[in-house]
């Protein structure tokens, strides 16, 4: 794989009253073409500062960022725009511009001082729109598009720059789940099909674990951890980075769970999805499942119902909500 971006002994942060405030330091990592890399970390770890430093918008406090072997902060703006594109969270105001015209703005680093677009430019614009899956959006006004549709157009504009690396900062932050999945699938496809290096900062840990080729994991006050999502889960780096009072990362399920103080137990019998979701509902209320418990909950199918047996008594419920409501109202003794 082609090495496109290099971070060498990088220290990031900001200057306040002529004093340097280092947020993270000693960052040494490479970004390769053809990979989707997700940057993850808790709030305050320095993700946004790192993204600004990598994109050339902010100077490092130490070390350097190299783009194809050249110090990124020394590159002329026009040259940098040909090599690196940036997509931000902020909602772009396009005035009366169409989506096609917004994408066309990505070609201006390649045009002459007149800004006139050639046939080649229009071909690249159309290709970018097609790659972003936005053909049906091209003729519409930007102001008419939904947030998810806008982000597709912003990705297309970034592609139209023909960059070697694409930097995207929280571009899925305000999208609903289907649109987040769609954008992540699009970015993964673009990285693999175009050979571009794509770095995405995100808080969507589940999608990052499922979509990224590699993770850059930045814990608060710690060293950057790099690897395949599965490697960082197995070696405990992911769990450590997001360790928090009241929350734990479950390696088996790949999800975060709230700590519970389990004070009651039940037996749970049955099969299918109803078992899984009943167990989740019970755990949410501090009730754990044990084969030695006296109280038994049977999950029955066709029709769906829940039967609770305790000694010689039994009660029947039509929904999980009814079951849990009965337990909370102490109509059921566990």
C-alpha cells in the first residue's frame, strides 16, 4: 500500500498566553492509500485538534506532518488543495447554488485564474457525483437537500478535488442511523475503489468497529493506539480508552453496557429473539438470570406471551412491558 500521510513525533495542542498547552504528544503513525481509518476517542482527548493539525489548518507544537514526504504546513494552499480535501460537520450554506455547482467548487484548485471549467473538469465532477451515489441530487438546490443528501454532495465535492487523502471530521454527527450507515458504506467503498486514504473522526463507535480498516484510538492523556478494530478490542485498548464510571465495554457483544447492581435473580426459559430481549429488559432493571433461582419466566411463542412461575402460582403477560411493569409494581415477588 502507498504511504500517503506520515505523522512524526507529533505534539498537538494550543497556545494560551504564550504558553503551550499540549493535548497529545509523541504521535507517530502512517496513513495508507486504499484504507478507511476512523479516529476515535473520548471527549477532550484531542481528536478535533489532531484533525485540524493533520489538515494543515493548525500548526503542531512539535514534530511534523508529511504529505507524500513534504511538510504539510509548508505547502502552498493551492498545492495542498490538490492533494488533500476536507469535509466538516458544519452545515454548508449554498445560497442559490445547485448540488452540481457545489461539487464543481472542488475543481477550482485545478483551474486557471479565470475559474473556467473544461470538459475534463465536468467529466470529473460527474464521476465524483456518481461515486458518491448522488446522481439524482445533482440538479437540485443545495438548500432543498436533507442533511444526509448534503453530506453526499460534500463528499462528492471533496472527491472532485482529486485528492490523495480525504479528511472528514464528524460528518455523520447529525444524521439518523440509516444515513450514517449509508455514508460509512460510501466512504469504505471510495477508499477501496479509488485507492485514496480516508480518515474519519467519529463518535459512532459501533459503525467504526464494523466499517474501518484501521482505528486510530486516542485516549485522554494517553498514547495513540493503532490497529484493526478487532485487535484493539482484544488487547483491551478500546476498553481502556473509554473506561468510565458506570459504563463498561463488553468484548463479547462489542457494545457498551451500564454497570448494574444485581439484587434479584430469575430462571429464564424459551428460545428465539424473545429470550434475548427479555434478558435485556430484566438486566436493565437489575435482575440477573440464574439456573438456581426459584422464580421462572417462560418465553412462549405462537402466540407470544410470558409466563412467570413462582412456587405453585403463575401469572401470564402479553408483552415484555406488562411483565416488567408487574415486577416494578411488586405484583410479582422474585
